[in-house]
C-alpha cells in the first residue's frame, strides 16, 4: 500500500478520532462517554495495524494488539464495572455548560492546527494531520477532566488524552520502541487501578464523589 | 587681624563684667521705677542683696541630693566663663584662643541646663514647672541666636567674637547692610527672652504661674541663692555684651591706657542703651502667656532667617 | 596581622565558651565576656597599629579559600582601623559591664539562655569587627548579615514575651530589606569586576557611567540608611534597641549603627568615587538633608518618650543624623577646590569625631540606664525618681553622659558639633543662592537639635534620678556592683578626655581622612596651631581662622568653680539646715514631683503639628456632673513615619494576600484548568509562529 | 564496577521493599529501613568516587553523569536521614494512633518502592524510561499521601494523582515530539537515549523541539510544582506523613527538575539557549510571585512549607533561566541546599506538630520553652529558608542573583528581591510566633533521639554548605554545569 494511501487513511482516522472526542465532550451520560473512549482506542488500534502493514514494523502489530485488548476492552469494562458496582448517578455533571465546553474544544482544535501549521518543515517528518489531531485529542481530553464533576468522567478524559498521545506516537514516529510502549501502557493500567481503588475507598468511607472533595484550599 | 588681646586683659574684662552685672540690673530696676512714677530702690540695691545673701545661712530641702549644693557653683562658674569670651575693651581675637560665640552660647546653655537640674532636685512642683518652661523656651531661643551669629559670621568668616567685632571695624549704623538691621531686630526680640524679662519672663514676681527662671531658684537659699542671682546678673550683661560685640563697633584698637578707657566708656554707653531698651520694653508691655511665647520668638526667627538669606543670596 | 587573628580567636573562643553553660551558666558568662574583652584589646592594638603607623599602610590577610567563586580576605586600612577602634573602645566597657548585669538583671535565666546570649554576643562582636575589616564584598556581606542575625538573637533571647519577638521581627525584616539593596549594589560591581575583592571593585567602578554610579550609590545608601536608622527607615530602631540587654543596646546604638556609617563612607569615597572628579551633587545633598531631618525628628520624638531606653534609642537616630550632616558636607565639598579646599577634611573630621563621641556617651548612657533597669526592673521613668541618693555613681555618670550628649562644653559632644557648625558655616559662606540657604537652615536645625537634646536630658535625668522615689521599685534600689561601675567609668573617662583634649585624637584621624580624601590630614587642618587648639579656616583663603581651646576653657571653668566654691561656702560658716520642700504649705509627697509627661507637655504643644498627639480624658463623675470621682488621662505621640507609611503598606499587603487566598476554591477542576490554561498560553506565547 | 553499580543501585531499594513484606515487627522494619538506606548511601558514595575518577558511565538505559550525581547524592542523603527520623517519628505516631501497627510493612515497602522509582528517574538515560519512572513515582507517592486513609488524605492523593498524571502525560507528549525530531534526523536508528539525542541535538528541527519542550516544561513542571501548575503541591505536602513530605519536597520535585534540565539541554542545542531560558525565567518568576501571598497569610504549618517549595523551585527555574555557568551552577546548588533545608524544616515542623497535635500555627506557641533544641532547629531552618547567611540557601541565592545581574535581568531581579523580602517577613513572623511566647497546649517532654539525630545531621550539612563549598562537591557541580551549558 502506497504512502499516499496510508496518509489518506491516517487522516481519515484522525478525523474519526476527533469525532469521537467531540462525542466524549458532548456525552451526557457516563456510559456513552466510556463507549466513545472504547471506540477511540479501537480506531487507534486500526491506525496501528494500518501503519504496521505499511511499514512492516512488527512492534506496531504488537502495540495495536495491546491497545485493542487493554484500552479498547479492558479499561472500558473496568469503568463499566465501577459504574455498576457503586450505583453513581449515570448523568455527566458538567462544571460549565456543555456548549461552553464544546466551544473550548473547538478553540483547542483550531489552536493545534494553527500551531502545527506554523512549523512547516516538520510536515514531511509527520504523517498528515497526525500532529494537530494528536495535540487536539490530548488537550480536549484534559478539557473534559477540567469540566466534569465526577471522578469517573475524569478518568475517561484521562484515557482520551492518553489515546491522543498514542496516536501521535504511532503516526509521527512509526511507534516508539516497544518496551517503552509497553511500559507506558502498564503505567496507565496501574494508575487506573490506583484511581479506582481511591474512588471506591472514598465512596465507602465518606459517601461522596472523590472529585467533589474541596476541603483543602488556600 | 587687629589688636591681639593678651590673656590678662581677657581676665580683666571678665572680672569687669562680673562686677558690673548687678549694676545693670539695678539701673534697669531704677529706670523702670521712674517710668512707673515710683521712687524705686537705689541703683546699688542688687549689691546689697548679694552681700546679704552671702552672709545668710543655708536651708536645704530634705529631698535634695548631693548635687544640689554644687549646682550654684557650677552655674556661676559656667556663666562667668562665658563672660571671658566677650570683647569689652578692645576688639580682635585674644592672644591665646579661648572660645568663640558658639562656645559662649554653649556655656550659657550649660548653666541653664544645670539650673534646670537643680530645680528638679528639690522635688517640688514649682521647680519642675520652672525647669519645664525654661527648657521649652531655651531650645527656641538658641537656634535664633545662633542664626544671628551666623548672619554676621558668614560675612566675617569667623565666629570668634573678638575677630567679629574687629571685622565690624569702625563701620557705623550708616553702612549697615539690610541683613544687619534684620539681625539686630531679631536680637532685640530675643533679648528679653535671653535675659529673662517681660514679655517672656517676669523677674520680679514669685507667683508660680508667671515665673520661669525664678521658679527654678525657689529652693536655693543663702550663698547658693547668691551665686544663682549673681549668675543671672552676669548672664544678662554677657548677653548684652554679645549684642554689642556683634552689632556695634568697638571704638578703640590701640593698646594704651587711654584707648582702654575710651573702649570702657564706649562699652558702658552701649550697655546703657540696651539697658534702656530693656527697661522701656518691660514697662510698656505685659507678660505673654507661655504658649504665646513661641509666636513671639517666631518674629525673631523670621528676622534672623531673612537676615541670613540676605547674606547668602 | 597576628592581632587580627588573635581578635578572631578571642571572639571564637568566647562563642565556644557558651558550651560551658552546660555546666555553669555563670562560668560561661564570665569566660565569654572575658574573651570578648581580650578580643577588644587585640582589636585596639590592631587599629592603633594601623592608625599610628605610617600613612596609607594597609594590613591584608587572605583567609582560607572557602568559596570557589570568591576569595575571602581581610584588609585593614585607615578607615577600617578607625571604626575598629571605635568598636573596640565600647566593647571593652560592655565586656567589663556585661556579666554582672546579666546576672543581676535576670537571675532566673536558664543555662540555655545564657549560652545563647554568650554565643550571640561574641558572634555579634566578631562580625561587627570584621565587617569593618572586610577586604572583599563577600566577607562584608557575610559578616554584615551575621551581625544582624546575632543581634536579632540577642534581642529575642532577652525575655520570653511577645514584645521582644515583634521588635526582633521588625528589625530583622527591615535590615534584611536593606541587605537586599546592598546585595544588588555589590553584585552589580562584582559582576563588572569579575571578582569580589574591593580593589577589583574600585577598578570596575572606574568605568561606570554617571547614571549607573548614582543608582548604585543610592541603592547602597538605602541599605545602609536602614541599618543606621535614618528617618523614615528608623522604625525598627526604637523597638529593637531597648529590647536587647542593656550592654548590647549600648553596642547596637553606640557601635552597630556606626558600621552603617562606615559602609556609606566606604562606598561614597572609596568604591564608587569617580576618578579624580568630585562626587555627583545629588549624593551629598541627599545625605545632608536626610541627616538634618533625622537629627530634628529624632530628638523631637525622643522628647516624648518616657521609656528610658527608648528615649536613648531615639537619640541615636538624632546623632546619626548629626554624623550624616558632616558626611554629606564632606561629599559636597570634596574635590571642589573652588569651594572646598580643606573644608571637606573639616566636615569629615567632624563626622568621624562625632562617631567616636557618640559611641562613648551613648554607650555610657545605655550602661547607666541598664544599671537603673537591673536594680529597679522598670524602664518607665515615671515610676522612678530619687535614685540619685540611692545610686550616686550611676547618677553622676548618667549626668556626665547627659551633658556630653547635649553638646554642652566642656565635654566631647560639644567638640564634634562645633566642628560640624564650622564646616556648615564655611560651606554657607562659599555656596551662594539656595544651596547656601539649605546649608544654613540645616545649621539652624542643628542648633535646635542641641537645645532640644538638653531639654530632653534635663527631663530624663531629673525625673529618673532626682526628687522623690515614686514607686517601691525606686525606693528599694541599691548601687550596682563595682564591675558595672568600672565599665561606665571607662566610657565616662573617654567622654572627658575627648572633650578636654580632643587635639590629641586628631592624629588618629589622619589616616582615615587622608585615606578617603587624598588631601591634608585632620591634624594638619584642625590642630594647625598645636594640639591644644582646634582651629578651622572658614574662608577659602584660609585667613580669619576661628580657634578655640577646649583645654583652656576647661581650665578656666575649674579655676572659676574653685573660686565660686569659696563664695558658696558663704561669709558666715552657718551649718546648713534642712527643711521640707516648700509646696505652699502642704506636706509634700512624691505626687508633687513634676512628671516626664508634664515636663514635655509645653514642647508637645509647640510642635503639635509634628507630633499629632492623641489624648483621651475619661471622667468618672458621681451623681452630678460637677463631682469627679476619678479622671483618667491617657496621651501618646505617634510616629508619623510608622503610622503613615509602614502600617498602610503592611495592611495593604495583608489584605491583598487574604483576598487572594480566599479566592482559591480547592476544587480539582480549577487545578486541571490551570494546567491546561498554562499549556495553552505557553503554546501560543512561545510555540506559534517562531521559526 | 561503576557499570555494575548502575543497575545494582535501583535494585537496593526494591529488594528492601520486598524484604519489608516479610515481617510485621516495627523494630525489624525500622532496622531494615535504616539498613537499606545506609547501603544505598554507601554504594552511591562509591559510585560518586568512580564517576569523579572516570567520568560518565552508562549501561543499557541507565547512565550516570555529574548532573545526575548531584541529584542522586541529594536523594540518598535525604533517604538516609528520613529513615533515621522515621524510627522515632513512627514510635510516636503509632503511640497516638496515627499509624496502624499492623499496616506498617506496606508503608515501609511503599516508601522504598518510591525511592526506587526516584533512583531510576535520576539514573535513566532513556527518556521513555525516565517518563515511566516518573509516572511510577506518582503512583507510589500517591498511595503514600493517602496513606492515613482519612478524607483529607484521600482528597489530596486524588488531586495529586490526577493533576500530575495529566502533567506528565503532557511530558510524554513532549518526549514523543522530541523523539520524533530525533528519529527524523537519525532515521530508522532512532533512539530515545538522551546522550544519543544530545549527539545530534544541534541538527534537530527547532520548531518541533520547541513545541516538545513547551509540553515537557508544562508536564514535568506540574510535577516539579512550578506555578501555576503547583496547586496540588500544598495539599499533598500537608497531608502526607511527615517523612514522605520531606521526600516529596526534598527530592521528588527535584527529580522533575532534572527531567526539565535534560530536555532544556536538548532544546538549547536545537533552537538556541535563549528560548529555553526565556520559558524557564517566566515560570520561575510566576512561581515566586504566586507563592508569596499564600505564605504570608498561611495557617497550616505544612502547607506553609509546601508553598515555600513552590517559591524555591521557582528560584531554581530562575537560576536556569538567567542561564550561563553562574546561573546554572547556582540553580544546581540551590537544588541541593533547598532539599537539605526543606527536609530539616519538615522534620522540625513534624516534631512540633506531633507535640502540639495540630498543624494550625496559631495553636503552636512557645516551642522554645517546651522543646529548646527542636525550636532552635525550626528557627534555623526558617532563617535558612528565608535566605540569611551563614546558611546554605544564602549562597545559592547569591549565585542566582549574580547570574541575573550579570545578564542584566533588572526587572526580574527587582521582583525577585521584593518577593524574597516579603516572604522573609512572613516566614519569620510565623516562626517567631511559634517559637517564642508562652507555651500552651503542650508539656515539656524529652525530645526523642532519632529525630534529633536526623535533624542535627541535616543542620550540620546546612551550616557547612553555608560556610564553604567543599572542593570535591564543587568539582561535581562544575562538571554538572558543563553538562548543561556545554
């Protein structure tokens, strides 16, 4: 498959990723946000596979597989389990109106494209729109964390921004060294576990959402 | 510089001042009495008082400390020493440098300081009151006096009184600068304050609420009081001598006895004029309230400052 | 050389001796102060060695290489030696006085406290000495801050009440701010020079342009003025000095402030001085005006103090002002041959002379106040009185100091003020126009200062020592032990010697004056007619010299006193009778005595515009408003600088911080938002469009 | 020898951590704790000697140069003192029930795991490994912060883990970009090894490196507690157990700084030093300014110290931002000095808090009366933090100032000095209020020996570093400076 096609595919995937990100930002229910993240991870796995076929880089196959298993399946399942385990309110509670969040997300996307446009020489070093898309995904993932009340949505946002990084890593650099990728993923899993434990502990000790605690200030 | 004054002459002048001090007071008293259509005491009355005081015994307050007895001595010594710095008979700096106008003012201030201390010692209310008022007036008088001295010193380039009067030379009122007039005016304003007379102080009364200087002498008695009184006489004539040295020419520069006599006569005349001025002021004004005094001295301050300004600009 | 090492060793040993407190606090006190004494004597030796020796000689002593970027050195030239002399003179007295004082004042002090005091004292002394001997910027700064820190410890280690802590805090913060300014001034030079030692700084300063030079000078001036307590940077001084143990107060007031003067001289005439050109006009005039203001306001505030040590502290502000008048004049006149001539030397001599004089009498006064304090444990003079009969030595020595500080002949205060006056007059007769007026006005203010100081000390001495004892504290006072008296007598002797025979000190002033001004030495100018005569040439031509002889006047005074004493004995030898003080026939009690408040009241009226006095009168009436049961009067005089400047600034900062702090909601979304915003802004600022 | 040490070094704390899980006895645990730290300390000294003798060594993804050595030394010294301190602190904490005796082993295990991750961050040559280790420190320390398990602890831990994870995910993004630029130059042989990238750094694409560095700056800057990403820091430092606070503030934020420095060198080589210095300068100033008001009106003692860390990290950033040999030297020196002093401050504060049973400074009064030594040490730490000689921080701040004045950053210097003086006032005000005055709410108990020993050790180092810089250490610092500014 030729470089153009690969680039075309990656660009399309990027567009899809942005779409899923918008879904996440706009999601009114936690479960939908989780599904969106799963879809995002799935798309990234596809991207990995495409690049793997294009470059014949075995590592990318492995990474694609791991992403598929861990991020598209395991983590969403864990999140769902948590949602069921502690029957939290299923609705996403925004700190600022969803519309405002969307506007911000748009600003982020524009900014990231503007940014990457400003460094022309890097163009050929990078496959298509991977860089701006990656930046956009990462930032708007964090945006979600900043604008959603419940702990679970924050975790969702975290995974979304991780996805952004992964996508960039694949598309821009044809994959970082395998060991590093694995380590990163393991770290993400560990962090997720610790966070889950914390959420549950707070839920069990003081009946509140850990993201709502704001006694420490000043 | 003209007319070196040998040390013995300086001492002679000092003795002269001490001896003539009471006479000036007596003269002023007599003149006042006349102006008030009274007979008044004899001019030599102050000498009689002193003689009487020195013959009396001493009564000391139980609360007074060891300092009390030595206060009059030190006050008298400081005042008389100030007298040594005033040129009387001849102009020109002394043969051996002794002190200048600043030293003179310093010695007078020392005397005043010690008097105030002595007033505290007995521990009565009047002494403290007198000291407080005296030490309120003094810091306001001294700067103005200094400024008057400066106004002439800046021109003469020295603060040594003998040299100053020598520099003044034989010049006479006619070729005074405006600065001199203003300075002299300031001096005239200050004189009553410095000599403890109406309108600032009233030397005749012992009524607590009006007196400043006398209040500090209340607890002194006998020879001690004599020393204090003599000191105040001396202080008065020394101040007058200061004015004379600053503003009026010293007539004679020669070394002969005749010149000395002329100088003596001239000095006597000058002192007489100033004494008359004091007597006139005292019998034509009423004493000011204490807190009006600063305004009164303010006049002097303004005059002196203007005099300086005219000198410098 | 060896002397310097010996000095260091002694202060070090003194510091270590604080370990003895582990076994016996008393022993630690003794040994610590003894070491300080020996150190001071060594310092005396070093300074005299430099001052008496051939001119322009400089002892230098490289220290072991401690920091890779700067080599620490000690260099003792004339100026350093002179200030080292001043320090040593007062330290000797303090070291003799100290142990007995500390034991008598706080018998209940634990060994820990005594150890802290001994350690801090010796560090303090050592740092002070070595600030003056510093040969490079780093040594200077280290010792400078060490000095501050040690004195801070001495201030707060005194008593355990919050007042000391607050005073110490204010002191520490203000001086730290000053040090910050000094840091900038020094580092700006060192970075140009590429080295820290003064020689290199001098060389580097040679190439500065006028603007930078002046900026650096004013930075340094700000730093030093804070330490010297120049109004309006003085507010820490009247709080911190009284809080320290009295002999430390004597050191802080009498010596530590002088170290700041040393810094100003070092910067103005040595480090920053342009090559063979007069100093910029702005320097001298600023210093002169600041000095004048400090002198007048300092004494005015002192007049209204009833706390003995606080009063003395305010007088330090005044005297620093007087010293600065001399320094400012010297700056103005230096190297201006058309007007200056030898007059710059006179001005600088006056300043240096007043430095040592103030060290002597202010030290004496603080020690005497300390004697009162440790016998009565009262600092408010309203509660004292009648101590002259119970503590005759202390009273007499205090009186001596009072006469000296009031600039009355024949003591030393008069000499330096006389020189200052002469310098002022000389400058006035040269400068025409407004400049001359400013000079003359400051001369008048100086005169006013002298008069007010006399009034203030008449009050302080009279109310504290004379009359009746107003409280049991004062009634049961007894004379202090001989060692304390010895300490005071040493300083009193200095006051008398410097007053009666100042001419002999002038040779010691030669080295600093020539070293700084590269002109004729002090002795050549001031004692041209022999050591017994002080003379100055007011006119540029040098004719019409004004000459006085303190010695002669003193002799005359003594002779006259003898004669007057004969007179006082009276013609009839009647034994003196004693009778109660006359109070219009009532039987007198202590309540009849004039209080300090009452004494200062007229002046408070006269200068009400400056004082802004606050008074509150509370009347408790019985049934009818015409019968008073009790009238309670309370009045105070506020320090304008403090209320108008410092309190407002402090309040402003605090309120601002509070509001900022309250704004912060502890919500995590805010945290994340900040991170995101930071990234966003950073990307836009630094990332976009730079190619 | 040295190469072996390189991979032995991270193993030591890991093994200690595992060994902790085998017992429950407090004494044995404490013994293991101190022992492990001591071994780590000793081995590091050997390594330092080797490096001083033979220059940088590397094996696999690990590499030690003088830059890393500076941080490693700080790390091991603090670890050792923390272990010593913990002995006495733990006894008291268990006595009053702050720590549950049965769960001690997990605590110790976590602490050493934490140390192990930090060792890896310092030794990592591979930027990816650096990132992984950094995330590892986040996870372990998050658990430690929430260790007390009460509401506030968990809140602080949650804020900490979320914010820092976001932060270093940005860090990862930056790493990816830099790696991309490197791969672009090196082709298929693209590697994430810092030393290898430094070889080709000048040829990297400036634009992408710039964006990468900004991401890294924000990311690791969050972890380092630079304002305005610092908000998690006071919470975490105030809620963690005292020894952990000391480690967090003394070492962890410094490790993040090390990461920033590593990338700064790359950025400086790729797009000129001016850019990186500008960024660092801005964030340094912001940190110093932002910290000030919170220090002035603070009531919680440990939060106060936390904000102080923000200020001092800002000062380090300033030093790096002023740049040049002097500034970098000063910044590195300040890293060490602040680590030592801040640990001492946390120890002293911890003992005071334990004595009065409250972190509220208004409740702590008259410490000098009830605990003279502790009070003195607290005062010393406060004075040193405020930057008075003869304590270490004065020297490093002096160097930073020199750099700033030398390069003529007058505005920055002015702001910096004003803030320093104001902070000095605030800090001394708080310290004086705690130390002096009449004691209330605490009786005079004898002060436990082990905390005192730890504190005296640190205080000794503090004063020593204030009076002189030992030649050997100076050499290390100089070479480290060369590593940074070339």
